[in-house]
C-alpha cells in the first residue's frame, strides 16, 4: 500500500525521509538528555535533591567559556556543608 503511494508520488519521498530523520533525532536527543542531565529527575526513589551531589569542580553546562574556573574550584569546601 505504501509502495503504491510512493510510486504515484515520488516527489514526497524526501519529505518523509527528512521528517522521519527529524523525529528519530529528536526522540534520541530527548532520551540522551533524560539519561545524562543531572537536572532531570525520573527516578522518584532517588534522593530528593540530586543537585547537592554535584561537586564544586564539576561542570554541568553544555558550553563553557572559562574552563579554568572549574579547575580552580577543586579542593574548595562546598558551602552547603556549612548549613
């Protein structure tokens, strides 16, 4: 049925290929962000504040302009330990 449709309308093949690639790419990126980003919580049995597990010298940003800043934070005590 689909092959007959594409034989009658061959100009629509690139449209369906590009749309399919965009949908698959967006689903893949969403899965990647959900599995690797520390700001997204899926597991409700985990600790309530996962952002407290991030160390002072860890970078969670996608693009970092000043990389030396995070290297200079190694060994610095976390301010959350005071409270």
